[in-house]
């Protein structure tokens, strides 16, 4: 990300987000990412960190239902499979619409109560923060 930000012309008000799964990162690595995102030194670009715990597919699941029974990658896959049978990292066109996106944001915010400062240490996702930021820029 640092290299990309250095070689890309970014303007005041632009944002750069890192999106990662908790299951691929240690707490120490996520702490380093969080610290980098919070650095303000000379950057005109707002930085963001969106983490899904246990994995990105939790965000997809939240488009359809609450994730009350998700506590592992396997349980996340099992729940998502109820709504996207045979899901293998590809999403058919037309599955997600604005209404589902809005519901996913609400469900993710509900999981993130009180809002985490760095990343969700239990089941949750902060991808909704990225989505809300994007929605603001389209208003």
C-alpha cells in the first residue's frame, strides 16, 4: 500500500483502504496495520482498515442474515452456503442490490457494538465503514 500510494497521484480527500481477513493475520500484524492507518504524518489521504473476523465471507453473509451462529471460518461458509449454494469465491451478477447492501451495513454495525478501535476481535466486520464512506462520496 505504501508503494502504491507513493506512485499514485492522490488528492486531498481521497481515501486508501486495506481490506483483510482476520484468519490470515496475527494480532501483531493487525496492530501494525492499525498504527499505519492512524498515522497522520504529511498524508493528504485518509487511510482506512476494514477487517472481517473470521473472513470476508462474513460480510457477504450479512447481506442475507444476521451472523449469530458464526464463530469460525467453517461456520461462516456453512451459513453463506444457505444463501449462495456452491459459493467458491465468485458471486453471480445481480445477487446483491442496494437494499441488501443497506441491510448488511446495519447488521455489521450491530455486530460492532460498541465500535472497535482497531479490528473486530470476535465475529464481526468493519467493511461497513468503507461502504458508508463510499456512500457518502456518492451523495
